[in-house]
């Protein structure tokens, strides 16, 4: 399965190590599932309440063109803090190697579990 990682922190008061920590945790999950990491998308000092973040928008564009099968994030709030935006992600229909749909794997390290969005 082709996987991408999304990481974000929201404040100038936070450091780049936050992104590095998120990516490290997600990579462990990707490797543990024998998936293939395609790309890492990251937005630094970008609010999760704004969906117009550059890397986030690039990820959505790539998803619609079928560039990957699964998004891995430390938690859903890394993708968005707005529940409407999260719900909209579940409605994205993208071509994947396994059909049409979108899959997220998210959660804190101790509880990272797959979440599949039905077609």
C-alpha cells in the first residue's frame, strides 16, 4: 500500500521537532504494516482550523489524482481541527490501487489503529 504522512504544528512557539516526532511515529506505523512511504507533507506554524495550508492542499490534490492509498497522521486533529473539514475528507473519492475511496490511519502512538472510509 502506498502511504503518505501528514504532520503539522500550529504555533510559532512550537518547534520543528514536533514535526520530526510526528513523522517518526508515523514512519514506525508505515514500516510496521509493510507499507511503502511515498511522501511526507508537513505544515509548520499553521492552524488546524484553516484548511488552506499549502502542504495539506497539495496532499488533497495528490489524493484526487490517485498518487497514494493511505494517509497516516499522528491524530486526526493534525489533519484538521474543524470537524466539517474532517468529514469532508471522508467524502473525497480518489482512485487507488484497491478501488475508489480514502483511508486514514491516525491516533496517538499507543492507539494507532486503521480507520477505513467505505467506498
